[in-house]
C-alpha cells in the first residue's frame, strides 16, 4: 500500500534551517559588536603617536643640546691647549733669542778682550819705561796721555803713605826706607810710571814732586819721551823720593811752569785737597796758627784759591787716590778737570 507523505516533516526541516541561520546571524552580530568595542579609535592612536613623537623630539633636543655643550667644552679646551702651545712656542723662541743675543754679546766681549790684549802688548813693546802688567787699564779707564808739552805733578806729602789719617800717623815715625815701601806710595810711583810709559813719542815732559817743597825729576827741565835714558832717569829719581810734609799744590804748579812755561797738559797725582798755600782768608790763617791744622772749609777755600792762581788755557787731568775724611776733594777736582777740558779719574784700588 502506498504510503502518503506527511506535511509535518517538511515544515520541521525548514524551520530548523531557518533557526540555525538566525542563530548564526545573531552570533556574527555579537562577534562584530564585541570586536568594535575593543578596537581603539583612530583619533586616540593618533594622539598617542603624537605624544610619543613630541617626547622623542624633546629627547632629541636635549641630546643635541648636550652634544653642543660637549662640543663647546672640547673647543674651549682645544683653544686653551692651542694658547698654551703658542705660549710655550713663544717662550721657547724668546729663550732661543736671548741665548743667541747672549752668545753674540759674549762673542763681542771675547773679541774686545782679544783686541785689548793685542793692543796692550803693542803698548808695552813701545812703552817709554818698563812697567809690568797687561796695560789694559789704559783703555778701560779712559785716561789717555796726550799733548805736545806735558807736565806731571806727583804729590809726595805724608798722606800718600796711607788711606786714612790713623794709618798715615802710624807711618810718620818710620825710617825713610820703610816710608818708600808703604803700599800707597808704591802705588803712587806706579801711577806716575804708568803716565810716563804712555807719553806720545813726540811729546816733551817735565815731572815735579810736591809737598811743602817741590822738586824737578830727571836730568833736565824738559825731557823727550822717545829718549829712554831721560825717562829712566825720571823713574830713578822718583824711586828716591820720600813722602813727607803737607800738601802745597800751589807750589807744585808754580814750580812745574817755571820748569817749562810751554806746558799744555798737566797730569796731577794726589789724594786730597791742599793743606798749604797762599791766599787763605784771615779766619783760616788764624785757625791754622792756633790749631796747627786746617779745617775742611779752609781746605776747600785753599783749593778754590789754588785753581784761581793756576795758569789758564791748560788741560788739567786729575788722578785722585782718595784718603778718608776728605769728601769734597772728588767734586772740586772733578769740576776743575771738567772746566779745563781735562779728565778726572778716581781708580779702583788695584789700578794700575
């Protein structure tokens, strides 16, 4: 028997399909809604990125600033090192230049010393009288012996035996042999010989010693420098002179010009202002008569009077071997030599 299909079976299958599809659609909707709920908005992401970018830019600026500061410090340190290097180079150059200048000066000094040594040998070979020593003082002191008619005055007073009054007084009681052996008198004789040794060969010379008396030295009033016999005679007479008495420079000058009235240049070897002479004011004459001595003021007045009485137009050259306690001797003798066109010399103790 043919079975008849029931309508209820088809309806049930379709319904289930529809329900299944509907349920799937609902689930899909829920999934989509849930995904959208947890998906960030584009504006939030953009803001977040912008914040990160700004932070990165700030960090970059900070790092750049730090780098610039470091570069500045490096540049400053480099500049300091460069300045230090330049300063060191400048110092080295200055030291090198100073050493070069010093070497040049030493070379010049050495050359001058060689020239002086050579000249001194020439002077000693052609000297008028024999005088031991190098002779270099002739050029160092600036005292040059010159003139056609030369007069030499040598102080032979008692003060030429010592450098101070006590020293002189202690030697007054010595024998003549001991007096001529005192150190200062030996030096005085050596100064006179130094002058004689450097006389120009064509010059004429007269030599006089003076104290309270005055005496001519040599064989004749006027001697020729080129004649060794005449020069040696003067030196011999000088060796026999004994220092004693006071200092009468006026008498020495007048005796010198009586010996040779044509003298043009005078060389005086002494140690201080005169103590004897004419032309003193009355106060000084009375003082001397009562005290048997002469004050410093009176010695200055006597020196001024001596200069007034000395012949004019003559170059007066002074070699002063100063004695202590006579402070006005140097300025008065210096001024006299300066005014007359001569030379003043107060040499070191070891000269000549």
